[in-house]
C-alpha cells in the first residue's frame, strides 16, 4: 500500500510547490534591456535571475514534458519562447523555438552534460553553420547573434549511441541509425539552404 500511495503523494506535493505562469507574464533582464516570455502557459519549480540570466528549474510548458534546467539570457532583445520539445529516445534530443524583436543576442543552456553533440540552428528560416549567426561554448551554452525574427535550436547527443554501434548482433540500419539520420538531416539542410539562397538571388535580380 505504501509503495502504491507514495508516488501519488510525491506528485501532489510537487504540483503544490510548482509556480504557474501565463503567456502575459514577463521575465525582465533590466541590466541588458531584455525580456523573456512564453507563448503558452506552464509552470516551474523555481525561477531566479542570476548574473543577468533567468534560470528555470523543472520548467514545464503546457502539453510538453519537463525541462529540468534551462538558463536563458538576452541583450537588447524581446524573446518569446513559442515551443519546447524533449524527445524520449535513446539519444538526448531537444528543440526550442522562439521569436525575437531587436538586434541583440540570445543565450540558452539546456543543462545537458554530454561528450559529443550536434546542433542544428535555423535563423529567420535559414539553416546556419556554426559561427555563422551562432556560437557554442565548451559548457554547451549556445549564443545566437543572427536572429531578427525567429529561431529554432535543435540538439542531439550522439554519444549515447556508442554502445549500440558496437553490438554485432544488430542489423545494419540499427547500428548506423545515427549516421543515417544525421546524413538525412544534413542533406535536407543543404537542399533547403540552396533553395533559400537561389530564391534570395532571384528576388534581388528581379
């Protein structure tokens, strides 16, 4: 009976300690002339402004899974986080999308501790290469400098599949699923980038 009841007690206690927020709530960073907000409501266990960055613990947006740690900062920007998704797979994966007003910069840290990683960033509808509109620091903080309308940040941890590739009993597609998936993503990114560049060139010529 204790084993059955205890999880429900813990869940209720956690729900009571969480703080709910609405889309109209603002998380200001006065020293950097910036504001963080969310397009949808949600809740968090704790939110604090530290060193000009908002740190959220157990952040949960409506209809999404929890994000244990998220640190967000911005300079000369109005940032509105529209969606966040954490994928429950053998690979750590997450995607965050936001809109921005202003020509400043935005920084994000998802709190992941990994050895190998892959980032995919789309700024204003264009796939970007690292150091072209964004940079990643050794502690996996990503700083975006090229977003003027909207941005999408995707993160994939490839290190988690190291053991799978070493299993000789798995079929080829499972052993090399990461390489195949990465190849597809890169190919799509290249094709979309070429299409966008051609359209931009045609628009300038027209």
